[in-house]
């Protein structure tokens, strides 16, 4: 029996949280895998980027084939969650080297394309008039779900295989919540199929270009920060001789981003999405620049620094999604969002790979300067939207 609409949003948030928990499961156990399989440090980037590439491919395939239109979104969400759970189980029992792991992580990325965007579609089918309010909570759930594996792996007594098993159970619960507790909403509508011929016309829309390039700057930084946070903490702990629980700290850094998304959503109703996005970009950009200064400080300042960075680096995500949807032509919203997201996630692959490679040669507190151009260029790209809103 489907719950009443008043209860639907919390259930979708829970499902999004649980369904997206596979995203960084590989990262959470990467230190153990690196030690067990004698892998190079660069393998952290491979593990992360295999998921990113899978998500990019999955998103494009789902859009080109209109899969979420041809089939029930709630059932599609459930199937992807179940497949993701099975892949995590397979990782725990059958994967013993890096290449099979990367293949499985890629396939999990494809499954996530049927969880994160499809979860948004399900929410829109229940709340067609209130999606702006829901977006901050849904992206916040995604961020928190991304952090969840680090919490599962926080104890050194937990073996890496157990982490994948627990995440698979969480995935399955998320799928069941949508299938049995949510279903497809009464306002379910078919999305506009990806139309490649519309790309040239989209480029001509100035406001869409501004929000898209702002989003690209945001994505250049976002997942790279999540990837290198554990490396930064390990280096700082060695430098200061201070004992740290890296998994727990990594969870906190990513998880506070969900709070940033929610606060940003509330503020956007008062000051507008462009101002919230630019403020978050500015704060996260400053965090990139002052990383070497914070590296020489005590534990209190270090923790405060990472809480601020974790909140600000994610807070603009729902705002950019909202701006891109608002600024795209009504007949091409599906095409615009698909392409913008695909380009944005492609940039994460590049920034993660470069940053992890550079961190082998340059101290991590300086290597993060590589991320600073993203927020800077994003802020510059957003200036026309700020002026428009100010009138």
C-alpha cells in the first residue's frame, strides 16, 4: 500500500540515502585494499573514477533509450538497487584483484544512474509543484549516502568484505522502500528524450551557459575533495603525530555536506539560488587556498576547516540543478540536464585523476590548489545571473 503524500518525501529521502550508499564504498575500504593487494596510491583514483565513468555512461544510456519513461521509475529504482546490492556481494566474495574490482565498480556506477536521477523523477511525480523544496533534501540524502560507507568502515576491526556486505543490505532496503512504500506518483510524466540536435540551440541560451559553467566549476572540486580528504587527514596525522580515525573523519566531512544542501535550500527561497551558489563556491574556493595554512594548525582548527569545506563544497549542488532546470528551454530540459550532468561528472574523473597523481609528488596540502580554479571560474561564470537577480 502506497503511503499518503505527506509521508512520501521522507521515504524517498531514505531510499535515496540507502540507494546511493554504494557510491564511495570502494573508497571507504581503499586503504585496506591498497595494503592487502599491494596497490599503488594512484589506485584510489582508479576506484573512484570507475564509478564516475559508470554513472556517466549509465546516465547517457538511460536518457538515449528513455528507460525511465518506458518502465515504471519506482520499479527501475528497485531493480538498480538490487543489482547494486548483488554487485557489492560479489565484490565481497569473489573479487580478489584490482581489475575485477574496477569492472564491478563501473557497473555499480551504471546502477547509480537508475537511482539518483530516477529518485528525482519519482519525487517530481509526487511533488510537481514543490520540487524546489524537495531538491535540497534529496541532494542532501545523496551526499549523506555517499558518506555512509566511511561510517560503516570506521572501526579497524571491520574487514573490507564486511563493508560491502553491509552496503548491499542497505541498497536492498532502499530499493524496497521505493517499491513498497512510494511507487510512482500521480503526476508522473514522460521526460523529454535526449535530442542531440538540440545541443546547438542550448549553447545559445546565455543564462543556461552561466549556470552550466558554474556547475562545471563546482564539479571540478566536489568529488576530488571527497576523494583526497582521507589522504589529507593521513598526512596531517603523520605531521602532527595526532591519532585519527580516518574513516570517521571522512564520513563527517562528506556527511556535513547534506546539512549544507538543506541550509542552502532554505536560504535560496529568501536570497535566490545564484547568491547561494556563488557564496558556497567562494567559501570552498578559499578553503582550497588556505589548506597549507590549516595543515600547520591544531586539531580544533583542522576539524572546523573541514566541516566548513564539507558544507560549502556540496551546498551549491541542488542550486545548480535548480538553475539549469529553470534556465533551459521547457522543451529541452531533459536534454540540458543530461548533458550538463554528463560533462560535470566527466570533469570529476579528470580532477580526481590529476589530483591523486600530483599528490604523489607534491604535499597534499599544496596539491589541493589544483582544485581552486574550479570555484573561481564558477563564480565568474555566475556573475550575469547575480546581476539579473539584483534588478
